[in-house]
C-alpha cells in the first residue's frame, strides 16, 4: 500500500484503515530513540486518552503498536516516542520532516490519572516507559493544585539515557514534583523509601515487566490498594481490536482490555501458566 492508496481510504469505515499523517517535527531523544510529531493530511486530529496507543504504519515495511506520548491539547500534533528495535521501528525512527506514515487508532484503555485528585499521584517509569506516562504527567502539571504530592521515579539502564530531561527539570523546579532518577535496578528501592499516603495514592507504572512487578508488590506491601496500582502491559499487538490473538493473555486481550490494567486485574491473569 502506498501513501496515495492510504489517502484514498482515509475516510473508509472501520478501524483497520490507516489515515495518512505527515511528520511535521522530529527530535532525537537518545542514540536509538526519536520523537515524531504528526498531523493528519485530511480531516481533524484524532481524539485520544492518555495511556492509549496507535498502530503506526511505515509504507512498504509494516506497522507496530506505539503508545501516544503527547498532543492532547487542541491544535497540537500527535506525538509518538519510538525506540529503534526492529525493521518497522527503524523505518519510523529514521523518518524525516515531510514524510507520510499511516496511523490507526486510538486503541486500548487509559490511565485515568485524575482519579488521584485530592491525594498523591506517583509515576514509575523504566526507560522508554516514560513516554506513555508523559500525557498524564503533563495533565498533572496543568492541574498541579489538585494533588497533594506528585512523585516521579524514573530508572534507565546504564548508557541508555533519559527521555525528556529538560521537561523533568521543569516538573521538579517549577511544579513541585518530587523526582528520583537512577539505574533501573534501583526503582524498587526508590519506591520503598519514598514518602506518600498509601490509602490516598494512585500509581501509574510503565516499563519492563519485572520492574513493574517488583514496584507493584512493594507498593501493595506498603498498603496501596491493588486497584490503585495501574500498569501498562505490552505484547505483540497486530490488529488493535482483539481479533488476531497475538496479544492474548489468558482470557484478556491487551489491545482491548488493556494495555492499562490494575494490579488486582493482572494477578489472576498471571497466576496460572498459559498453555
């Protein structure tokens, strides 16, 4: 399928038809990660919720699921932060301003970070896991006065680098965020020693599975209710609408029932080995 073919199908019904989007800005975040700003060639900007993902299509290569990392306000471009780990992601990361890619979505569930209004809001990110959290963090910035404490715990592998470093400094200096950064292995320790009110804390976590598991168990052990620990799960999502089965986790489909789950929802899904 070419960009012209996509343009012809831009108004076609159904979630499987990608819309053509133009790259209007590109930023190199780390040695293998870049952020693309996208606007639609035709029609209005897609409406979405923080935590959802899009299927991004590189013409002649294929498509992958990528979480949305920004563009929530009217007039803002859709933003995706992509790590170069395969053929499709490489084609997307090396896109240039003016290039056209296909976009399907949005798909999946959201963080619903505003459930923490009046209490403490904690973000836990590992590596590129900060990107799916960023829209909720920016919402917390805009509504900072509605939260008691906002905490960001962010870990990264040595040599991997940190995302949005200029923004993190602003969140801490100008918006009263408590920020802790370190190597990924130290996230559990940071979680265990941070001060917060367990019964009034909502935690949003995204990163490697083992990181999220350790952090979730630590938080629940400190008294945070399991339904208030939300994790973003990732598997190979091919269709986005629960038909292909690639992202099935027992009876759940991560593209439809997730990617955001509460810890209480995940425990039974992970308790029994899949056949």
